[in-house]
C-alpha cells in the first residue's frame, strides 16, 4: 500500500506535519536519516517521498545526513518514485553558491558574492569586496557564519583568531552587505509549486531567521554586529494580499529545479532594489504568525502530499488489471 515518506533529521521540525497527517488521515512513515544503510539491489517502496533534509543538519550532530540523503534520492529517482524536493533541490539546499547560480537564469538578483577556500583566498576575496561586507557559510542554515565587517583587516583578525568558524564544506562566502531602510526581510513560501504566502521577518535581533518555534534562541543573537533593540511587534508577520513580480520568477525557478516546497528570502535596499539571498527547501513555519493570519503551512503541505499520493493509486491498480 503506497504511503507518504518524510525524509528528515530533526523530529521537532515535523511535529506540526504529523498533526496535519493525522487530521487528514493520511498514511505516512518517517525516514530519519542521520545514519543508516542503503541496499542498492533492493527497490524502494511505492509512495510519495518528501525530502526535508536540512543544510544545518551537521549542527545537530548529523554530519553526514545530507550525503546519505543524496544517495537515497538517487536511488528513489532511479526507480522513478515521486520525490518532492528531489536531488536537484538537495544540491541547492546545501550550497548557496549553487543557489545563486540557479537563480541567475531566472532574472533573480543576488548580492555580489565571492566563494573562497583557505585563509589567503578568503582575505583576497575580502579585498575585492566593497565595504562593508559580510561573511557566511556556503552550507549553512540558521544564519551560520554570518558576520559583518567594516574592513578586510577586521576580517583578517577574525580569520587568524581561535574564534574563526569554517563552513562544514570549507567554503566561506564573502558577500555584499545590503543595507535595508527598515530592519526586516521577506520570506516567500511555496507549497506544491504554488505561492502560499509571504511573511515579514523582523531582523532587529539578528539573522537567526528559522521561523519554527523551536528555533527561538531566546537571546539577542546578532551575528552581523548591529545593536539589538527591544520591540513589541511580532518577529514574524504574514503579509496579507502580498503581490510582487518576484513571486512568478521564484515559481519558475523552483519548477526548473525539482523543488515543490520552499521558502525563499529577499531583502530590499535603500533604493528599492530587491536581492534574493537564501533558498530553504526544508521550510518551516511560525505558529503565532499563522494563527493570526489563519493560514497554515504544514496543513497545506499535508494536503498537497495527500493529493500526490492519491494520483499514484489508480495507476498501480490499472497496471495490475492489465497484467
């Protein structure tokens, strides 16, 4: 009997999805891929496979979860299984360089970025970048490695210090700093390849922007060095009636790259220019913002996966009758 298979490495991030499956009475199974084995001689089960592997999996002690998932997705695709967020999507999830290269053909602007491996290359890249600039990890998530620098000398002091933290893949990004007139970014959510909603995210407390409730670090984490200020407004707020030409460009981008479910983040500078800087294929949602707006991302995902599962059943029945 076909079912929905959820590929992930973080139980906390699928709790709301489990509730949505239960409400819709959908059959599902979780594949927790922090470690394990893959027998390539065996065919995979029938079903719909939803990949939620995260670029930040290594920060939870799952160093090779993404690599194992890559092998599992290749196996599923070999056997023509229905995969939501396939191996192309995983490639983008774990590499911002790959993200930016894939966004460009769709006319989507990204910040000027130089990728570097090794101390000397990092410092040489910084000397080419206009000031100020930020650094970030190529394989990141959760704002890993994001720091603001006013000079190349300041970066050199950091790189030569014991506090320097390299990206898990060894690639550091030196990136143009986009100064926004107001401290917020916008995250655009897609489910089933269709626009679901846009959410405004207050960046006053820094750029640890995972919207899931379990990502709330509860302190003034501010990796880009700006001074946090108290705010009474919700950090995440869904924008009603959001409309912008970028949504259609994002839709075409995800369609071309094997992505069915994603959150894409952009920032607007002082001149109104829009820069896209992150694609999240293991997107999460903020419960307070959704409750206020009456829109629920995990419910939309469960309903979409249920529709995909339903498409499989007649085809399998027809095959058996024909035989």
